[in-house]
C-alpha cells in the first residue's frame, strides 16, 4: 500500500474508536464484561510515517508502543516520546496531540475499562514493559500480515492478555470506592440472566434494597440506570454473537433478551451507531445469504 493511500485510510480515532487501518473488534456504546475490559481496536503499522492527529479528545482509552523512537504525544503541559522503553496509556477524555512523521513501527490499542482512575494519577501513564508484556507486544505485531489483517482470534486474545497485565500494574492508581457486595452480586445476576425478563423489584430484591434505593445506588456506582445497564449488556452480548457466529438476527434477539430482530436492530444502532448487519460485515462474518 502506498504512503498516500495509507494516509487517506488512517483517519485516527476521535469520536469513534476505529482508525481505518487497525483490526476492529467492538464499537462504543457497550460495557466492559466481568473482566473490566472492552477492546475496540488493535493495530500495527510497520512503517507509520503519518501520525499527525491534533486535538484528540475521545471517550475511550489508548495504549501506544513503538519499537523505535520518532513519534510523541503532546499534552497541554508536556510532551512524551514513544520509545521501546515505555508503554504509554492515555485514559479517556484527555486532550492531546499525536505527532510523528518518521517512518517507525507503531502499535496501538483502543479500549474501555470498568474502573476509574484516582484523581492523583499522573496522565499519561508511562510504564516500563515487563518481559512478558514485551513478549505479548512482539507476538501481536508478528500476527499482523497486512494493514488491519492477521489472525483475528490470536490478536484478540493476545491483546486482552496484554491489557489485563498492563492494567494490573501497581503504578496505576485506581479509585478505592467499590459497590457493595450485594450490588456486585446483582450486577453479575443481570449479566448472567440478561436474556430473561428482569423487573426492577426483582433486581432490587437481589440487592436487598427498595426499588428506589436500588435505582439510586445503582446509578451512583454505574453511571446509568438498571434498565440502561441491562440494555447495554444485551447489546454487548449481541455484538459478541454477531462477531463470532453466523446465527440469524432472530436467534440473536432470542438469546439476548430482545423481543424481535427489529427491536434489536433499532436499539443496537442507537447505542453503537452501527446496524447489526454492517457491524457483522465489518467483522468479516456475514452469514450465508446475508441477514
């Protein structure tokens, strides 16, 4: 691929987490699973000579790693080089500039996490890669056979393994506040039984609270209402089935708690900005005969 074509395709990540030159996984609008991580995209360019994306401010996290210096991230008060000695993490909703025109190997990920950083955490987060993390990065880069091309399952699993290791680093400071054990049990109950009809009083009873008290506690810790959370879980599970199976939309709606395929399509598009058919097509998983 010529440099001019690569530059045309590489539109960066602003309001959507897809650069146009990476391997795409799950769109915005969905929740991390019980592991606390939702991967949007992993990418690798062996010679990325165009990395000028000013005024980036997006609702997802980024991980950057370059095997040679030549690129940097610029924040309002400082700039930081991308080098083989550091993994650079940029949390969501941070204003910065990507700067680089030197042709260097460039690896990145865009993702969401379930936790919240402590207010004292320095941004960006600069981490020296451990031996295992460097091995995972090398494996991810080797799996790419072209622009956004490679063994999808291996890249997905290596990427998630790396993110779990990196995010468990003791140098990252997380907020200590956590939901009560009863509320956590209720969250897991909703995720496990998302295909069922779940009423507010049933969910509140699982948490040992009144319906009003449960709704207030739930929104305080999750940022959304129980109904919104249930819908997002259903959309996340539908996306997983769209990406990994060839079953019909009717079957996916039944398995994820939507009354029919039409309602599933409407809600999926509203939350992710993408139709189920288009999402499945971008995953390279269009079933025989289409949808």
